[in-house]
């Protein structure tokens, strides 16, 4: 599970929406309430593509992760930084999430990110 999260971070850093999306099950959900929720790999892929087109220099750094393989659950804390193409400014967030798996595929991602740019 931690390896999948590392591959996800690498795909985001390269702006590779397709590789990031392929880590998700076909019927996966990706959400960060209350802002957004995407259902299905193709909707998740479209979200990642849109993000990659509007941002650069993405860095998703896992600060710590705790896995329970018996329940296919990973809890993670991260820092997320990127540069917005609209104004050239770096944005920084800290976040946590609960990620569930079936095999090596992510089936749900429920996260919360809070801006560090206050």
C-alpha cells in the first residue's frame, strides 16, 4: 500500500495523470469534502489531467503512513505543493487521508487538505 502511494506521488510530480489514475480501481472514489468528489477511474483521470494542465512543480510528500493490511486501509499525512499556472505562485497544503485498497488498486481516497499559505 505504501508503494502505491509512492507511485502516486511520483506520477503527480511528473504531471502524469494517466499513471496516477491507473492506480485507482475502475469504480474508485476520490474525495476531499466539502470541495469535491469524483466517482470512477475516468472521472478521477479527468480531474488529474485538468490539475496537471493548470499546475507545475507538484510535490506530494508523504510525512507518515500507517497501514493495516488486514483491512486494506492506509492512513497518511502529507504535504502537497505546486505552482499555479494562472499566477506563478506556489501553493502549499498539509493533509491527511484514509485510503482503502483492493489488491494494489485504490478503491477509495477520502482526504482533507488545509492551506499553509495563510
